C-alpha cells in the first residue's frame, strides 16, 4: 500500500524530472510570468546567445512600473525605460505582452488567474515573491530570483529543493467584517514571521472552503509573510466555477479531462505534515499591523504592546518599531490617526475587495485623501459598470488605473515621509511605500473605515448600521 501523500507531494512528483544526490529536484515549469523587473534575466540569456525555449509558456505583464495616471505621457524617463525594455524583450522573443493599453493589463498575480493562465495542477513561477497567490488554485507557485528566471527562459525548468509540508486548518465561521486578510495577519502574528520558514503551507478547514477565490488568493498571497515558501489550497467546485470559460482555460473535452485530474489534487486523509496548526475562525477579529513586520499585528480592539514586558530581543525590535511608527506602548490601536489610505495591490485589489470597501464608503465622506487602484483593467471596467468608482470618487478618493501602485511605489505613487497610511497591501517594513512612510496593513473594509473616520477603527459597527 502506497504512503499517503499531501497535495505538495502530488504536485511536486508530477513536475519532477530528476532528483540530484543532494536532494534538489529539476522541475518542469508550466507557466512563467515576467514583468519589468525581469530585464536582468533577458540580458543574461541574450549575452549567452540563448532565446526563450518555450515562448508560448511565458507571459509578460507591465505592472510594477505601470503609471496609474496619464499613461500616454510618462514623465519619468526611468519608468518609461523599464516599460520599453519589457516591450522590446517581449517582442524579440514573441511573448504575449499585457501592455499598458491592453484592456487585460493589470498586476501579474491578478492577470494570471483572471485570464485562466493559472490553473490547478500547474507549476507557476515569476520573479516576484507574491507568486504564492496562484497556489489558491491548487497550483505549485512560488517566486524566484533573476538567475532562476533566466534558467526558466532558456530551459523551461527550475532547480528547487522540496520544502516541508505545513497545514493550517481554520474551522468555523468568520464574523462580520472579518476577511481572509485577517486570517493571514492573525496566524502570522500568532506564529511569527519566520514560523513557516522552509515549509509549503496548505490551508484547509470549513472557513477556508467558505472563502471565495478572491479570498483564497489573498490568503495564499500573504503566506510568504509568515516565512512560507508558498501557500496552497486544494481545488474544489469554487475553483472550477472561477476558472471555467476564462480565456486560457481548457475547453470542451479538454475541460472534462482537466476537471477529472483536478479532483485528485487533494491531500490524502492520513497524509503527514511536519507542522499542523488549528485555528478557530470565530476567534479571529479585524486585524491591523502596528509595527514594521506583518507579525507585528493585533486585533483592532487591542492595545499596543509594552516592550518592558518582553524578552530582550523582542523588546528591542518592538521599541524600534514603535519609534519608527510614532506610536506609544499601551495606547489603543483604535483611534490612531491616519494621513491617507490606499486600496489595491495583488493582495486586495480584486472586484470583491472593491465591492466590500465601497459598501462601507457609500454615502460617506473620506476625511483623508486616498487612492484606489484596481488590480487589473478588467476589474476597473467591471467596477465602473457597477458604479463602484463613483462611490469612491463621491467619497473624495482618487480612482486610478491598474498596477502595483502604492504597494511598492516604483511607479511614483508614494506615501510621504512621516505620513501614516492605512493600506490593503502586503508589506509594512520601513520605507516600503516610500522613504520614512508608516504603513498599517489591514483589509479593504478596514481601510474604508479609516478613510471615513480619519483614524484606524473597527469597521464592524459601520457594517451593523447598514443592516439596522
């Protein structure tokens, strides 16, 4: 009788071409996604006289440097040069390019699922750490470095050491105003930013099954912030319904065959995990980061930690974070004033996120400025058809085009030094949104609540008002 396998085992063995004596495997890559930051890899293969071995399996997307305003006239020459370089490389190697004026352009980790390029069972790589997003479909998906990008371009394979298996099971029902973002920040805060290091995290449980694909992508996206190599969720009927009829999804008889294969992509009942964590969904509250790491997060009704009550190393880290963030130990997290807000990114820039934020903001006025950047141009179009853009602009926020935008600030969308931003993004380390910027990570509905109050606050009373 064969040994029970995890989802990780099944996906890994399906892509393993060979395994070296040191335990490193050569894996076949089904989808390779590239963006402006991939220029080093293209230069590498050009210098070696090589070309892209499978251009039909590599897709290029303009996202990190994509301007969110006035795309016809890019003022910054560096931004223009980065985008032009990707265009040139895509053209020379005959790659499908989702360019600035393409109606399907967007953030690479939004475009992939949206176009049906992301499918259960595939191995997907990109030179971007948040490639873990695609694991929400039951795919093997992880970010890679420039050298590995070049290797895939030239060979369509990658050398990789198999991580250990970790499972996080979340059972029960999430409360009103509690989202996948809160699940992620909750487990990272509880277990630590390095708790999943060297592991692939599989999410399971009734609360995970109840999540939409958008929520699942948010959860897998944030897995790396807990140290994981990547995150995964076994495909189910929700997955199939999302994928069906998308541009690159299987059609006809191929669809039936694909679904049959996808149904086998689940961990066997007695499969062993190196780490097995169980969480109660009912105990998770809207969660906000207070420091400079995703693990420095607390429920909205908590008070800021006191370094004097911690061990020496943790105390030093907490004191430094509080000082950088301009916060005081023991004060309430709720009520902290913000200077601006941002809704967008590959973590929380999808249509579900925009709908949820708009539901909070409808009929209310923002007390601070803010930017809303949809995850893709298709999402932007859909949001405008639903009137969500008008909700945001009527509230006083700016409605922009799609791209990575203020998540990383490469396109010029920045938070000023010393300014505090309530953000739906994925990282809050020093200077992430701009030199000296102070970032508080939270869900889109919590960002919306911060916008209309001018402070970090609990969105749940606002949601209750909508139902009274």
